[in-house]
């Protein structure tokens, strides 16, 4: 075949281009140039960033709708990507009578201790509120799987107020400094 | 034409294998670096599919093809196992079985297809 070599080389270039796009794409996901990685999860659909609410006996998941947090505390594992310093967790929730809803991150691997923060309301959609809390990932305990244990706390449930909280969406925004040529040179210089 | 196809897909297999190695090394160096954004099973499935194609277009002796088929079967079992383990935990057992079983059936069916050529 006359052009066999050219055809083979063209295909080889194609395979290499696909492979390079895949590897560079994954690298860019881990180190986004603007320094922000936004992910969304839903209670019934655990993802690589949100492992689902537990323990199961305190949570009822209505598929494709929301999770009802019937008791407290409720835990969930959240990914802590290594190159990010800050994580802002936003819950879209319907509060049916809890005066206080807090979000916390595990502060130490040696003890079951959480850094609790009240959910700050940043928006609403009819009765559903969007509440968020920011955490310094460096101050939280990241386990060997690269996850941080988080907690949703409704302290008044312990005092007999059993009004449930429904959660329909979890947004996590990870932040780091934007990647610029200067920051890359600076990072290399620090390692030399 | 067959010879050209064999070369093209052998190149694809090599590039796929190197890609798989790079992804595995990145994952070992930093857990979650790859697995949070991409399912490595796709590369393994790609290698499996390319192996089937290479075996079907290659024109070697019967004994060599038999040993190639044995390798393909082994690869099929490994790929099925990896897919079973690698698929998300919340996926129903039925779909897990469909995916893994599909690969095994493909590995078994590939022999008559290759042999009849």
C-alpha cells in the first residue's frame, strides 16, 4: 500500500493526541488555572466528592428528591483534594423548625472532634434555603483516603425538638491560588 | 490492508498501555488524583477491545493464535474482575453483573469470530 506509512503515522498521532488530552485534562481538573473547583452532589447519588449521609437509620433518602435528616448528628465524608486550601460547603435545605443547623469538619484524626460552624444563609428558593460554611482544609483532619469527615449538627434535637431538616443538594467549592506562570516558577523555586 | 490495521491497532495498544501506566502512577503518588475525575476501567476496556481487534486481523500460525486467545481470555477475566470492583458501590448488582458478564461473554465469543476468519 502506497501511503501505508503516512496512514499509520496519522493514526499514531491521533492516539497520542487522545492520550495527552486525557492526561492533561485530568491534571487541569486537579489544578484548575482559576484556582476553583466546583462540584455538586445529591443526597441519593454519592459521588467522588460526597460519600452520602450516614448513619442510615437517621436519614431517609427520597430518590431524585431530597434526604430527610431525622436525627442528629449526621455524618458524611467529603473529598479533600490535595492542592486546595479551602472548601466552602453549601447545602440547599428545608428547615422544618430547627433553630440551629451547623456544619462541621473533623479537626483531629486522634479524637472524634469537629470544628462546627453555623450555616450562613446565602440564598433561598421559596422555602428552601441555601446555607454555607467555609473550612480551612489545612486545619481539618484528612484521612488516608484523602477524605474529611463532616457533620451536620442540629443540637436542639437532643433537647426534644425533632423537626426534620431536608437536604436536596450539596455544592462544594474548593479554592486555591490561581495557577499563573509566576506561581509555577515560585513553586519550583520553593522546592529547589 | 490487514497488516496496516494490525500496525495501527498495535500502536493504539502501546499508547493505551503507556497511558494506563501513567494514570496508575499518578493515582499511586496522589490518591484520588485520577479516580476522582476519571474511571480507569475505560482505558482497560479500550485495551481489551484493541486486543480483540488485533487478534482478529492478525495472520499468524494457529498455535500462536491459540496462545493469543488464551491471553485474551485471561485479560477478559481480569477486566471483568476490575470492572466488578471498580464500578460505584451504589450501582445495582444487576448492572454490575451485566458489565462484567458482558466482558466475559465477549472474550468467549471472540474465539469463534477470530477462528472463522
